[in-house]
C-alpha cells in the first residue's frame, strides 16, 4: 500500500501548488483519501484489514472513522 500525505491546501492563495503521481491501478484497487486524523492514529495494516470485510464504501468509511476516534481516546 502506498501512503501519500497531503501537505498543501488547495485554493487558499491566488496560486496553488500540487503534486502529481502516476501509478498503475488494477481492477479491485481502492484509493483512500484521508488526513492525519486517520493516518496519525491508524496504521496501514489496520486500514487494509478493516476495509476487507466491509460490504460497501460507506460502511468501510464509517468503520475507519470509528477506529480513528477510538484510537484518539
């Protein structure tokens, strides 16, 4: 799993900077966009393991938010 961390806010100033990355994706790949509220409290292995049993993306997202909330205390 590749981890990319967003470090810039887009749209704040008159000029924006962005990073572009090109990668190969395959059928069944899932891309998760998150912030440090998730990745700061839940490690990559937990994220991957938690996504597998969930039946849909909405349930998977809710489960990740719950996990991160519990980890924060």
